[in-house]
């Protein structure tokens, strides 16, 4: 692969999935990184779970009026950003392991959505995180606290707005989506103007809501998550058919052409054994790798690093297709 083509995968620890940070196991993580390196992975997209890194709770006083924000367990925050210092320490440890094993990292900052489940701080349950003033304040603090603390980490290649943030709420106007994206990108650039900002979004539109044009204006690189299973006209064909194989390449170049910005295949996979066996999945991924490399994509990342068949916490007991999407078992 070219030096400028990113070859990697999305990463959650094999022992815990999206609960990786609250169930931190350094030995399991280091073994994961060792096996990823043996399989040619160069870059990892990782996610500081918003629920865990900023576990803010709203305390109430007389007449049920909001009184004070605290962290989970009524503890006072140890920093002005309402970030959990244990999680920050674990993130620091992860960066050290990534550096040790020679990985570069794409960090999805506002990860309040993952694999079909919302992961927002308790104080924001039931709120629209794109409109609510407290939600916007906490997102500003989250970004400022994480980026300012880790911007000197050499292993961090780029910041990502977050994992499919356009799934954290519904019915946003084009103007609201633009304003939120500008709010987040400006917060990141204020702390670290030196790194690229990736969109992290999927299913962008031309004329409403989250648009290709706006994401192209406000971020440095667009992203596709082109799983053919969820696409109306690809779903009808086998995984290794021409139409299915060319979907990721076509969508990625569509985004790049309209936005006039580079575009990364940030998540892709065969959707597990409910669709195809390992041999056909390997053929699908190989064809997509070379097709996107040859046609100008900036990289391709597998979703995700591991199967998660042994995990019982939501969302892994909600949706079977989230359990068997790994590069490795």
C-alpha cells in the first residue's frame, strides 16, 4: 500500500467491546495490539466512550430544581472539564501501548453512539444533544479536556468528530447540523490546529440534514461507512457481485467529488456469517481494499478488530449482527 493510504481497523478491546474503558485490561489490550500488528494493521480508530469519560449527573435541590453537576457517585470533578481522571489515565496508557507497537490513532471524540446504542452522560438522558445548552457545554468541555491533554501524543494521527454523530438525534435541519459541526470542529482546532479533523459521519445527503457539502466545508476529510447490507440496491445481490463490490468505491468517490475533499472508507465489513462465510468475506474485503486504493480513497478500515460473541452487555445482546464483525475472533 502507498505511504499515504491508511490501512487499519476500528478498535474496541476483545475482552469488553464498548465497555473497554470501564473494564480496562492492559494485558488484553496489549495482546490485541500485538496480534493486529502481526496482521499488517497500521492505524486504529478508537473511541473515548462519552458516557465513561464524562459521567456527569445532575443533582437536584428544593422543588426539584437543578442544583449542581457531579460525576457518578456524587464525586466532585478533579478537573474543570468534568472528565473522569481514571479514564484519562487509561487513555494515556493506551497511547503508550500504541506508540510501543507502532500504531497511529484516529480518535473519535464525541462517541455518544455505538453499534445501535446511545452512550451519553446520565445528565443528558432524554435531551437532544445537538440543541440542549447543557449538552453543548459538556461537549465543548469534553473536547477541550481530551484534546488539550493528548495533543502532544505522537501516535495520534487525526481527530474524528465522533462515531456517526448524526445518529445521536433525529430530525435536525441542515442549518442545525451545520452549526453543530462548526461548533465541534472549532473547539477541536482551538486546542490543536496541527492535525486533520475527520468527519466520522455516514449516510450524508445532498439537500437536507447532514450534507456532503457542509461536512466538506467544515472538516478536512470525509468518511464513508459503506456496508452494502444496509443499502437498498446492494442488499439484493450477493456479497461478491459487481454492484455490491463497487458500492464502497462509488460512494467514497461521490463524497470526494462533491465535497472537493479527500475521503476515507472509515468502516467496512461483510456483516458477518449471516451474510457470508469467512472466505467470501475475505474476497469482499480484498476487492474493496484494492478498488478503493486504485480509485483515490485515502484508506480503508475494517469494522472491527474482533468478534464480540462472548459479550452480554447491550448492545451486543440486542442485535446479533453486532457480534461477529471482527477481523479476528
